[in-house]
C-alpha cells in the first residue's frame, strides 16, 4: 500500500509569540517549514505530501515553491487541518498509509520515520513515535475556577513506566483515520493528536520509540534548543 503524508501547518503559533507563525522562524538560516518539508521529502517511501496552510498564509509560497508538495487550506483546530489534508489526497485508498507530521517538528529523523513504517507494516491500524517520560508525573486535583496554578495539590502519582510522550509522525490507515476524525468532529470532541481519535474508537496504536530531539517548537526558547539539537545531529 502507498504512503501519503499530511503536514499540518495552519497554526498561528500563539504561544511562540512572534510576528509570524513559528513555522516561519529561522533555524540555521532556513525556515522551520523548509527543514520539516525537506526531511519528509528525503523518505522515498512517501509518495505524496500535502502541506496544510492557514487561509491567509502569504509566506508559504516562497518556502515551498518548486517543491513536489500540494497545498491545502486548513481549519480552526489541528484536527480540522489534518482532515482537510486527508480529504485533499484524492488518490489515497482506505488501506493506504498516511503519515501526519507537525510542521513545527523540524528535526524528525528520516530513520525514525522509516522505523515507524517498518514497525507498523503488518498492523491493521498504525502507530506513532513516542519516547519515555523521564520525570515523575503528578495528576492534580481539579482546578477550581479562578484558582492559580501554583495553589494546586497532588491527586495522584502516575506510574512513570506507563507514560510516554506522543510525538509525530503518527501513521494510520487512511480510511480509518479519516473516519475517526470525522467521528470526533461529529461528536464535538477536539483531539490533539491522531492517535486520540483512533483510541476513542477502541483502537490501540503502536508506540515506536523515537529520538528525543524530535521536539515541537512551541515556545520561543524551543528554537534555541532546536539549534543545539540540529548542530548535534550534524556532528
Ligand atoms: N495546526 C494546524 N491547524 C490548526 C492548529 C495547528 O495545522 N488549526 C498545526 C500547527 O501549524 C503545528 C501543529 O498543528 O504544526 C501542532 O500545533 P501547535 O504546536 O499547537 O501549533 P500552533 O497551533 O501554531 O501553536 P499555538 O497552539 O501556540 O497557537
Ligand atoms: Mg495549537
């Protein structure tokens, strides 16, 4: 079965807090978007790539001009953008694969993408890259309205060996993912990753360990960390 890719890039980067969305920040002289697209393009198993953009985006054209990717207009939530990308892939069949990868993760290793593809090859559903949690994680007691974050109390400690950070790419059968996102939308549920949409329907996506340097640029200081990881990857 063929492998397609959807790169959601229609976010505004409000937490990053720059004039332009974070996918246009420069990482070693190139936009975050350019890094991410190039890494996906370097995986030969991927046949078609859809980049999902905000309707008013005026910067993408210069970044992806001449690259073999198609452009799609996204929606209000990440899940709306991913669904728009999926529906634009009109050549995809239900049992083909689709990789969904945040445009804001420019350091994904092509080798990790291929390990994900290999690990899921015989799976009816799919899976995602993830890495083990290092810190002990506490569940908090419900936050009362108006309560400041620093006044919360612990409700529970979650056994650390049960926890992993969900990364992207996330890889699913095209038809299952499309239907799972349509179902979430119909139910009024906002999922923050593709796996959560699949889990709602009772599927158990595979967790494939990926490198920790596949960070998502979220806040401005993540860019400095990405510069460091990029230099380390090249060393
Ligand atoms: N994304 C998208 N469409 C949306 C929201 C997000 O395509 N409506 C994309 C972002 O461009 C990003 C990825 O989903 O590549 C992960 O989202 P996030 O890190 O939350 O990015 P932003 O939504 O842009 O940032 P923020 O939440 O700080 O505004
Ligand atoms: Mg967001």
